[in-house]
C-alpha cells in the first residue's frame, strides 16, 4: 500500500511575508490523515518554513541541491546542509532546471547519489515535451531520463518519481488521467528493469496543472500516488483541496 504524497513546488515565488502567510493558512487547516504533505520553498525561505512547520505533518523540501557535499563550489547548497537544517525532501531534475540550467541526466544522477548519501528523500522529475509526445517518442524519452538519473542507484527506498509532461507544466493543459496512468505504469516497469528491485512500493507522482477540479480523477488511477503541484500550491484553499482529494 503506497501512502499518497502531495508536494507543493513554490518555485521562485513569494516573499518572507507571503511564505509565512501561506504556511500559516496551511498549518491552521484541519490535519488530513493518510496523506504525506510537503512544501518546497526557495532556499532562502527554507529555514523559516522548517521552523514554522516544526513537528506538524507538513514536511519541507528544497527545489534542488548540489552534487557535492562541500568544497570550493560558489553558490551551491549541499544535500548535507539541507538535511542538517531539517529538510526532508529535495526535488531533482525538474524540467525548468533541465531547460534553463541545462541539467543533464548525468548531473541529476550525481545529485541523486549525494542526496541519498545525506539521507534526503529525492523526488526525481521526468517527462517529455509536446514535440516529443507528438513524435511518438514520449516513452523512449522518459525511460532514458530514468535510466540516466537512476544509474547506479540500487536502492529506491527513499526515491519518489514525478512524471511531469513538460507540455502540462504551468500551461493549464493536464494530461488526461488515462495518459498519465499509462505513462506511470510504464515508469513502474522501467524502475523494475533499471534497478532490478521490486518497484511496487515506489511512489510515482503526477505533475502538470494539477488543480482542485482535476485532482480526484487523477488520484483514482492505480499508478498515480499523489501529485507535484506548482501554481495551485500557492493558494492554500486549492492546495488543501488537492490534499483532501488524495486522502479520499
Ligand atoms: C511543477 O512546476 O512541478 C508543476 C507541476 O507546475 P504546475 O502545477 O503549475 O503545472
């Protein structure tokens, strides 16, 4: 039995004041049982978020991390530092980082290894572009991303995968529940092939314009174990509605 997981990716949004207000609204809501919840603010807002979340059911994650733990790497933030301040999760390989920072599968694999070494739980993002889907290569792209990122990672215990079709992120175009289910079942098969371990316990999230109105239809699919949520995670009522849909 896989416990649903709903993660808010706050991206490069907000100020200390708005982050405190959003967390305040989330923390004052009735706790939802049976769903794991996390929010991922920017690095500079992490400390405040961790202090506010304290021992609540709301965990905190980072949106990225370095591939090294320390050294002369100006501007980097290491997984060990994130773990030390109380981060539980880290998002890796988000399509925006692949696109704007040119992150390769090899770099994502190195970050994953460093994150696991620091006892962070990585959420590894994969997904095809609209052109790749239209060309019929969506599965080939996703399996290559998985293979590249998980290379040498024999233990998937801490790892969560997020299937995020690039054409659905921030566009309002959600994959249909059937499209998402088909790809997520395919991903589960790939995980077994790549790692050689049983991936029935591995959580696979869907991400891409998840909203209060479409969450339930996605979550009833057998291989959709929760969501990575961007825009809708910035509005407490919408994020809470998605969390409640995952608990239903
Ligand atoms: C994301 O950035 O991971 C995401 C899924 O964004 P949105 O929900 O806004 O499409």
